[in-house]
């Protein structure tokens, strides 16, 4: 078994074998130590993290429920105070509401209705001022918070959006002597409630999700919903989160808890990479310690191996001399007197072998004619060259390789058949052989043929010395590898073509997201090093799903291809880069532009697509296909990553879509 392993790794020297098995043993010990430790430590960290997240969610739930209870008590208190004042005394009610509004920033407005749902009094915040209103037009009698307040002490409504802000209402009935005379309700901004969950140490990310899967506020990744996530599925099923899951290409741990009569649930997340970062550092330090042990062991084993290897090295050196034709070698047995008994036996056997080899050489000369017959019939060229470089022997295979007969080549310099550009490396080869720096060498060179063509060959060569060490010439073989080289080149071209295809989007024939990620890494690095600007645009086709639903997916594909071609023609005129980012989204990168230039190019792209006049009767804003563009332009620095940079562009695209589509929204930075 050990011999097979040594053979597989090409280990032949004694010193190398000793070192190999020593380090293999250390490696196995290291692995058998690290794996159990990593398994136990990772399991413990996972359990601890899940417990901490569960405790965090529990605390956040208590805090939220207490906060909601306080707001309900505020509204209930106001309704009780209003009941004593009644609508006839609006002045006192107004001052009470104003004091509450000033003293409690949680409420955006406070309103009072009569028993029919007509708004009789309203006070609200507006541009840092308090605005009053009496006998407001409109009725809320059909609103759920009005109906529920009549049946309950207090009621919390669902989340709704107004003027691009999210609110919910807390309402309470106004009763005079047990009779229902109206409702008092306060409007609360969602961001006031979500500000309760600021993470002080940055380890956890806490947010609130509605039962429908929408986030009350976009999280730090720009998400507005989690409907298609593992977390949302488990929360709807009321199953505990017992393992990590993938979210936005990141592994996360999380815990959740339902609140507000199971209309919302609180989520606390922690990045798995953050949980295990310290463990990885510990493993790195451990590996460094192991490397130090390896280094110390290496030094010790070198000393031990040297004592074992020295006599073997002497025998190997003698063997090399014999291999070079120096048969008159003798073993100096005084060197082995202090060596182990086995080495002395080996030296004696080696000396006997030398004697036998010298006898065999004499016998070999008698059989040269037999070997010549073999050489004449092999397919490789076998040659001999004199010390000056002229052919003195070539077998018949030469004629097939060069087209010259053996008689035409004998006596000519071997370099005259070698391509001019390959001659220098053969000269260096001969010099190294002549100086005995190398035992043999091999080079790939081009040989000229008689008909004007050329062949690619492997030129094997070794120097021949006489018994006195004088150079007698060179001998070796020439192997024709032309077809093999051509096949290898064709294979390389095919592989290169496949690689190019892997970076192209098959539908639009423009770079795909894989090439985009490589390109933006390179552009970001260059801009960071040279402190130049980088412009990144995210483009989305407006109402593309209705387009597919109206015209069909085949026309949708044609639309994507046409817009991609239009954008590519415009972008490449200005040395930009475009890629299909995914679906109906495209990504564009410009380097070293001023902000106004970048904005002009973005507007030009938008107008260029619009001027194509691709019909779109399902669009809500135009008769033709339009695009929205989110753009970010800045000079990179170490404070922001590429991922954050791309997310900002995506957020800018979101703003462009939210602001009505068919426009360019620019994310601005003071450093740009």
C-alpha cells in the first residue's frame, strides 16, 4: 500500500519519503483534531445564536406590545376626556388634542367624529406645524376602525399608505353615560414604531412583517416583502426556525414571533458568516501553529534524513557517473565504515554490479549490428551529431519527417534544417550538455521540409563523452508531433470559444450577469486605485409583465432583444459596458464621467428606447415601451463595497419606478 502511494506521488528518494510520511502523519492528526472541534463548536454557536435570536424577538415583542398598549391607553384616555367635554366644547378638546400631539410624537394626527362617522374635529402635523380643522368634509362610518371602535374599547387598524408614507390607526369609542356618541382616532406613522428596533451592536437585524408578507419599512437590503422566502413560509405555518436559510444570497439564522392579534410578526436575523467569523479566526490561528510545528519537524527530519541519505547519495552519484558512460568507477568503502551494516552490504553489492556492467558493455558492442537493424525500422528519427554539430548518423525515419534523403543530410549542419526562430534555444541546449550541466534535454522545435513545409518535432538530445571526458558528439531522437500540436491548438480554440459563449446572454446576445460581475469588480478596483468616477445604471422595462400577458412571451423575447440591441448600440458608442442583469433588467457601466455627462447619457438611453416606438397598449403611461433608470455616480472609497454600490443603484431604480416610471432617478453623493 505504501509503495503504491509513493509511486502515485512520484516519491523516490529516501529523504523525500521520510519527509512525506512525517508530514502525512501530522496532516492526519491535524485533520482528526480540527474536524471534531469544528463540528462541536459550530453546533454550539448555532444553538447559542438561535437562543439569542429567540430572546431578542421576545424582548422586542414585549417592547412593541407595551408601546402599542401605551398608544391605545393614550387614545382611550383622550376619548374619555372628550366624552366629558363633548363636541359642544370644541375649544377645550382642541387644546387637549394639541397638547397631546405636541407631547407625544407617535401620533401624526388626532381626529374626532360624531356617532354617524362625520369628522367634526381634526388636528394634525404638517411641515413642523400643527394644523386644525373643524367639521371636516367626509365620513369614516364605513371604515373598519370606526365600526370596530364601536364594538371594542380600542382597535388597531391594518397598515395603509398615504402620500408615500405608511400609517395605521388606533381608535376608541366616545361614550357619554354609556351611549355611543362618536369615535376618537389617532393616525400613527409606521416609521415611528419601527424606530424602536434600532440594533445597537449591529449583530442582529430586526424588522416587522405583515401577515401578507410585506415589510412595514424597507430593510437595509432594500426589500419590501419576503413572500417567497423560507422564513415567510415557516412563519405562516407557525413552525419554529431551526436551521439557517438562504436570503439575498446570504446564509441567515432567524427567529420570529407574532404580534397584534397575529396580523404582524417580528423577525430578528443574524448573518451566518458573522456567527462563524471568530471560529474561522481560531481555526486560522490553529493552522498557523500547525505550520510552525511542521517547520520545526522539517528541520529535525532534515538532520535525520541527511545521516541516512549521505551514503545512499554517494552510491547514487556513482550510478549517475556510470549512466554517463564512466564505467571505471570504484566504491570508496571508507565512507561506509561508520554507516549501518545494510549500507555496507549495499556498497559491496554495488561494486560487484559495476564489474558485471563493465563486462556487459563489452558484450553489447558485439551486438551493435542487431540493434542497428532495430533502429532502421522504428518510426522516430534516431541520430548522432559530431561535436561541431554535423549529422553523422540518421535512420530512415528521417526521410519521412524532412523529405530529404539520409545521404542529402549527412555531413550538413543539423541547424540548417531547424526554423530560424528556434535555433537559439538548441544552441543553448548543446552548450548545457557540453558543460555537463544537463544529462539530457528535450525541446519542441520546427523543422523545415524539402517541399517548403514545416513539421513540429520534439528534439531529444544527450551528450556523449569518451572515457577521458572528451566530448564525442550528441545523440538522441526526433519525434514528429505535428498532428498532435495542431489537435491541441484546435482544442484550445474550441475551449476559448466556449468560454466566450458562457459570458453571452443567449436571448439578447449581450454580456450576461456573470461577465457583468467580473467587469464591475475590475472597474471598481481601477476607479478605487485611480480615484476616478464610476457610473452604474440599472434599467428596467416598464410594465413588462403586462406586455408579456398582452402580446405573448415570444413577442416579449423579441422586445427584450430589440431593446438590448438599442441600448448596446448607444452604450458602446461612448465606451460603456452593458449586460443583461436578469429578467427585463439591464446593467450599464461608464467609467470616468462627470455627473452631468452621466445624466445626459441616461436620458439619451431612455429617449432612444422610447423613440423606437415599440407598441405597448398595456402600458399605463405610454402607447409605446418605456424604461426606468436608476443611476448612481461616485468616486469609490474604502467605506463602501461593490455590493452596497449595486444595491444603491437598485434602490434608485426602485425610486424611478415609484415616481411614475419612464424617468431617470439619480442617487447623488457629495464625493462625486
